[in-house]
């Protein structure tokens, strides 16, 4: 039972870290797209 709990905690921790990296990457992509759109509107 203890081994299953430890394994579950490790899997959950791994998914949490992977999820944070994915959300962070998506945020950077949106920020870049926003900057490019603003530059295109302003003629830069």
C-alpha cells in the first residue's frame, strides 16, 4: 500500500511539473503573437 502511494505521488508530481511547463510555454507563445500583431498594426 505504501509503495502504491509513493508511486502515485511521483506520477502526480511529474504531471504537475509537465503541466506547468506547458502552460508557461503557451503563455510565452500568446505573448509573442500579441507583440507581432501589435507591431503589424503599428507598421513596424
